[in-house]
C-alpha cells in the first residue's frame, strides 16, 4: 500500500469485500525527503483507519536500496522492488496470509509491454506483468486508470503522490508521460490483449527445472530437450537472478551458451557469470569479487555469503581455532596458492579445476593456508594436514548463503 491512487482504490474494494482478512503494508524505501515521507505516512494512516484496515509500516534502512543497486548492478527501481517484494513475501509467510495483492492496472500493463518492445525483448516477454503467480495476485490488472480516477473522485478521499513519478529519467515514467498519451483507448486494449494472449501461451509450456543455492544448476538433458524459447528464458532468468541484468543479453551470447551445452563439456565466461558444462549438468555461477577480511572467530559476512559456526556433518570442516596463529584472514583464492593436505601439497587452482568450480575461498593464518572452501560452489571443503590431527572437538566451520529477512523491529536487514 503506497497510498497512491491505485493502491487506495484497491484498499477501498478490500474494505468493502474482506476487511477482516486484509492488512495494508507501507514500505518506506528511504529514498525521498523525510518531510515528504512523514506527510505521506500520516495521510495513508488516516485513509487506512477510515476504511477500517490495519496498516503496517516497514522502514528500509537508509542507503539499503542504493547499496543493493550497486551490489547487483541493477537500477534503483529494480533494487527497491526486490527489497519490497522480499519484505511482503516474508510477512505473508510469517503472518499466514494467502496472497499478496498489488494495485497494478491496465495502464501499468500497457507501459510494461511498450517498455519491452522498446528494449527488443523476445516475444514471450510481452506477457508483461503476471496476474497471478500463486503468491502475488493483481486483481485490478484489467481496470483502466481512468475508471480508477473516476471512482476516487466519487469517494472523496485524498491520496499521496510520489515526487519521483515525475522524473522522466526513469524509463517507465518516460513511457507514461511521453508515449502513453499518444496511445488511443483501442490501442491500449490491443496491447493488453497481446499480453494476455502471450500469458496463456506461456502457461502451456513447462519451464526448465533448476535448483538455486549460491549457483544455478539445471539438468543438461532437460535444458537441451526444452523448446528454444524455454532455453532462452532460462538463460535470461539466470542473468537476472545472479545480478547481471543491466542490459540486454545478446542473441550471440544465448547461442554460444546453447552450443556449449550441446557439447557437454568446458566453460565460458559471459558478463561476469561463469557457465560450466558437463554430461549431466549446466551450472551458472555469479561473480565473486576479490576480498581480504580479518577473521576473529565470529560470523563473517561478505558478498551474500557468511562464514559461520555450523552443525557438523561428514563434509564440514572441524577446526581447532586455538591452533591458529594470528593474524587470520579469509580471502578469495589467488594464483600460486598452495595447501598442505594429507596426500601432499596441492595448488589451490588444481583443486578448483578438479572440482570444476570457478573460484574458492581460503582461510589463512601466519603459517599459511589453513582451510579451503569450495562446498558453497558445489565442490568440497579441505582442511590442511596440520589441522587434521586436531581434536574432533573443534569448531565446525562452513560457508553458507546469507538470506535477507525482516527483523523483529520490522526494519529490513540482512
């Protein structure tokens, strides 16, 4: 519930139909002046209260949106949307709601189709905004904006206006203000029906199944047996999910990946992503920047991962931290790194090659590399021979994914 005209229209409908089963959530992305946000929140609380709907305010920490934008190399709007939907999904799950409802309407759909036409997107992208994905439902997607405005005029309620909506530096605002006024009512319905038709077609094909942890993995035979447009969509989605969607993925790149998949061996690097091919699988890895961080025995967070004390299993490294010689650091592996193993000294680069992973992490103290971490990337962790003789009562260490969550105070955190 942004408090704008569209979400206020939807809230009025819900107040009439299901007030006891509805909660509105306002998310403050901390991207606008405080005075504007305070006035907006105050007005939104008044409207929600007058309609008998409880309102929750979730504050995103200042700078979190821009930080995610830089981290994933995506636009500020895309970063805000990712954070917003993450918050909404978490609340839905924790509070037991069946659906997240958003107030996208017909003009939003028309704008989306126009934006994708301008970007030269493939035909299946013209389905635009998905009406119902099983979790997020957009009940007024077919309602024209003009009808919403007529309804609100009759209701006599005020709504808030986001000052950034006038900034034509954003593509959607440019389309909304400079192109959409030139599109007739009949043409708008035609574009809407195109999106609906493509949506029906897409529901009839089975997407390529995959697993996603730190990297994406799909069965190679399933990938090759899928229709060409399914393979294309899988590749586009991988670039989007792994934070490399700052521009179009070229047809040449897609074709090169498909050709390599048919061979079933080797690797290619494209736009910062690493594609590994084998007889059985296709793996896609995100970029991992070089870093060096001091380790003091506490959880160490970095680039979407965390080094932490873990529940021991047959594959977890058990390390006697008392034997570490300070300073101790965690870093990305480098050319020339070597680790002393039970079967002799090995180059770290050779371990990466044997395990078919693009990179690894090492824990290093004053005497050399103590531990090698590749399990998070689909390989195997290794402990130096010096620490293998340690007592099994040491600390179990692992590199794991770091998931976003809603903190108890309802601020967005990591």
